[in-house]
C-alpha cells in the first residue's frame, strides 16, 4: 500500500511541477502582451476577450469531466496576477506634452497609488505634501494638472488655498463626495475642472475592472485624454452629476 501511494504521489508531484512551469510560461507571455499594449496604448483589461476565453475554457473543462467552476476559479486568480504583472510594462502616455502633474496629498495611500500610475505612464509627477507648502507656489506655477487627494474634511480648504493656477491647468480631486469639492474647484480655478471618485481602496494591485466615477466641471474637452488614460490603466468609467453622486 505504501509503495502504491508513493508512486501515485510522485506522479501528482510531477503534474504539479508541470503546472508551475505552465504558469511561469503564461506569465512570461502576459509580460509580452503588456509590452505590446503599452506600445499601442491598449487597455490592460479587455472584457470581451476575457469573457470569451472563460466561456471556452469552461466548455473544454466540462468535456474532460472537470468542474467548469474550478477552471474558472483558477483562471480568474491567474488573470488577477497577470493584470498586476502588466503594470510592470508601464502604459502609453496619452499626453506627452503635459507639464508636471502635481498630486496634493501624494504621500497618502491613494495619492501614492495614482503617483505610481502616472509615473508608469511617463508623466513628470511632483508631490505636494503637508510639509511642502512653503514651496507650493513654485510647484504649482507651471503645473499641467493638479490632483487633490486629502481627507475629505480638508479638501475644500486645500482647494481654496492653491492660489492661481495656469489657465490651462486641469484641476481634479479624488474624494468620496463631489458637490462641495467640485464647487470649490470651479470657484477657485478658471480652467478645466473635473471631479473624480475612485470606487476602490489604495491596496489594489491593478486598476483592471475597477470603477472611477467622474463629474464634469468645466471644459471637458481638455481632460478627455485623462479619462482615456484611466481606461488604459484598466478602469471602467461612470459619468454622473455631482448631485446624483452625493445622493447615491
């Protein structure tokens, strides 16, 4: 009995080793896919491709007597790792002429996440933290975009303390309510304004399948590239008015 079990377990170990090799090969291919997507500015998340692939693998699993849910669970976990790996390839920069991106509160968890994504896309990112206000005018004087991500009870005051920004600078916030911050941005800045609410926490490894809500403020044509940049990162966008957002 012992010899028989040992032989079977050795065969299982061999199959497991082959699975590891196949996963390594799959991740290597994903890395190549990431490079192609980065080069051509394609989103890392392709829902139609994913749905078709899962449906096909489920059929193949069923035909071999394997529970379809099992193979889907394995593939979904593998794809989650794959999306995170694609981040390493960086992303195409949709607005290479943009002046610096200043993230106010960029030392916080959510701020760090967006700083990382902007840098992976090739943008020049500057962080304006609570200890940097003595240099705020210098940092903001030539900003192409300012993103405010601070605690909600400080958002209004921080926005109004930014001072005069370049007329073409995009001003955005990343907060969970929208009416008050959006109004503060519109009153404080004459240029493009957009309110953003990432519907996820800062601990995600990838924006694939994540939702970003946006509320138009002013000159939406000036920040369409930003929304498209979010899509390239893998996010899904949902447009809503600030009032409807806050009521929801």
